């Protein structure tokens, strides 16, 4: 077995060397990626979901990208390098270019904040990408909202999605979903990488969801991986809680967030910021239905852990709960807590939603965890597993698509 693994590792290294050729030539139907910079021709994507990069580094001896293994790397006579990846999972991927051991953002693509850095991003076409595409439907607005936090004694901002028709219907009031990002990301993640506004626009146009406000604030953890800190194993993929690795942020049955409550709640003050600053300010500034029945909380990875730690601890404030790749509702064996009284939990929480990507460890026992809840009398939990994906934004885009239609229904 060991000799077999050694041969496999050697083959992978040979494929990643400059000038090494793969056995199968990639399909020659390359198209520029949607995330490329204006006017740039690279990176490109083909029908096999391989990515091709052109990197100009005439003095370099080793060039690559932190995306996909093995790589085919070819050095050209003009000093440019061509790098082709193995087939990639559909959806959004963070990456960096690698030149002689140094890593940097690719100037040919847009930048996205993830893994506590400004990273390059690559969008790989997905068979179901229509649900987050910009379409000819009524669109809501993304508003940057400034407010003063009495908790931090500083000005902060959040982003607020208002549904189509918000300004045209001044008498209508709306429920609110507070939607949190993952570790190493910030308040821009859900609208930029996650494309949540297009997901909501399309669901609303199809009549599949209720009009709602969505508030996205910085929950802390944005600098968790700064300065070369741990990112988990493997190349960055979709983000949240460790740069988008396959490692789940807590698994089914997990009660305490990994890393400690303080670190995941924004230095022990995000709970106070959310409850004492953000929610009152949003209720005062927007036409909200300002009661617990019309207020939900959800998040991905670290944001899912925050949802469990804050949302479930404050059912006087929240009634709808969504945890995407962030563990579960907690241990059924706990003598206290929201799960200890199933009938009361069913009454207070009409929607409890849990999801993972198929390639995450947490997906393997998610159905069994729900069955254990049902056996205990908790009947309002929905679980979802995103096909083929791991701890990445394609998982969380799909999770939001499944979660949003459940919210604030009669």
C-alpha cells in the first residue's frame, strides 16, 4: 500500500512540473471566465470545467496556481506561462497565482475578500447556475447602511437587501433575515461571492419566496487567517471557515463552535452588536415587521455557528434558523437548552434548516440527525445536501435557495 501511494504521489508531482503533459489533452473549447478583469482573455474555462491561466513571469523557474491538481504547466518562448488545471467542481473558487514560492492575486481577475486576504476568484459554470444568474426580472436593491454602535463606540456599516417594489410600496412592512458570512470573510461575501440578491430576485419572480429584507453585517473573524495563519488543508475553494476546505466547521451533534464562543462571536461582542445595535437600528430605519415571528437568522460556516449560539439562545428575538455547514442545533441529550422541550421548540421555531455539501463530513450523518430529532418530537427541521460540493459557496448558494422559500410562511 505504501509503495502504491508513493507512486501516485510521484505521478502527481511529475504532472505539476513545468512542461509536463497529461495523458488526455483538454477539450479545445475555451471561453473567458465570467470573473475575468475587463478586457482580459484569461483565465478561461472549457467544457470539462478545466481552467487555463496565462501568467507573464519571464524570470521565474516555477509557476502555478493554487487551484486544482494536477496542473499542466508550459513555459513559452516569450516569457509567458500557460497553466491548465484538472477538472474543477462547479461554482466559485478562490485562488492565487504562485511564482517561485510567492503567492499573489491574479491581475487578470476580480478580487474577493476571503481567507482574510484579497483573493482572485474563478466562477466555474454549474448545471444549475440559472438560479443565481442576473435575469430580466424585477431586482431588489443592495444598500450600504451606516450606523453607530454603542457596543463598540464606533461607526459600522452593513448591507441591506430590499426586495423589488420596496420604495414603490411605502405602506408595506417586511420580515427580516440576518445573514452571516464565514470566517476570513466580511459583510460583502454573501452579496458578492454568494450572489444572494440574485437568488432572492429569482425566487421572488417565481413566486417561491416571501418578500423580505436581508441584513449582512461583519460578524468578526475577518482577520482569522491573516498573516499566514492556518487555512485548513488543500487549496482555497469557496470560502468560509478556513478558506473553503473540505473540513466541516463542526459536525452533526456539535454543540460548541470550534475555536471557542468568543472567537466566533467577534471577540465576545458580536452578540451584543447584533441584539443591541444592528436590529434596533434596522427596525428604526426600515419598514420592518419588528417582532420575533418575522425575524430570522442564518449563516454559513462560522456564521452558522453564530446562528446556533445567538439565534437559538434568543428565541425571544428570532423564530427562523438556518445553519449552512456550521454544525447542528445541538445535542439532544442536553438537559437544558431549546431542544430540551420539543413541543415548545416546535412552537417557537417554525423553520430550522441544516445543510452541508455532499463532500463535507457533516453530510454523512445529517439525515440520521434529523431522524433523531423527529424521534424526540422535534418535527420542524429541514435538511439539505448540496450535490458534489464541499465547504464552498456553491453549497451555500444552493442552501439559501432551499432555505428562503421556507421563511415567513403562514
